[in-house]
C-alpha cells in the first residue's frame, strides 16, 4: 500500500492493483466543495448515475478487465427508474466488476470502495475541477506509479547484491 498526498490529505493506493480509495477521494473532494460553498456529495449518489457505470464499463473494456470485451454488464437490469437521469442499483454491478470493488471486512485501512485510477479521476472530475487537476498532475506529471515501480525493482536488485 502506498499513500499519495493530494491537497494535504493522503489517498491510499494499492501498489500492485493500482486501485485507490474512492472514500479518500470523496473526503478530499467534499472538503473542496464545502470550501467553495457547494453541497457535499455522497459516494452512493455518484455510483447510482448511469454515466458513472457507462464509464466503469468502458474502463473494463478498454483495459480488457472483463472476459468478453464485447459484453457490456447490463445496467438496464439494475435501473431503478427510466429517463435521462435514471438511477442504477449498483450493488450487484460492483460485485461483478473488476475495476471497482467494495471491501467491508478485513483490516480497517482496507475497507471502503476501491477503484482503478481512471475511475478515481472520474470521481475527482465530478467533484471539483481543482481536485481533478491535482490528481491528474500527481499521476502524470510526477509519474508517481512509474517511479514506485522502478524503485521497487531496484530495491530487489540491491538486496541481491
């Protein structure tokens, strides 16, 4: 597990899985929203949006995280109402997803909702332009995961020597 500092707060990232805590992103984003005079957002309200699940499905297809890339997990089977602002009952979708997971048991620090970095950025963009920029800048400009991988590989070589 590694910690990435965004806005003075740490976001937990699983080094090997490259999945981060959406709960951490949400906490930072809501602090920004409150400072800007906006209402906080709940994770469940964001996860109920069809656009959220369309993006999660696309991430899984593009990264080939699903067995059959032509198969789209059926949001229609989990829609609570119809129309442009339809709400998704996401509990079953999350169970069958590989790009987003919910962890309820185990170590306290591992509990919460974890997602692929693309999905973390999507949540950040939904919450605050400032948070979106900070997360993108952290992972692209600072190349934080690349340097972590390089240092891990070099550490193994150092130990062998």
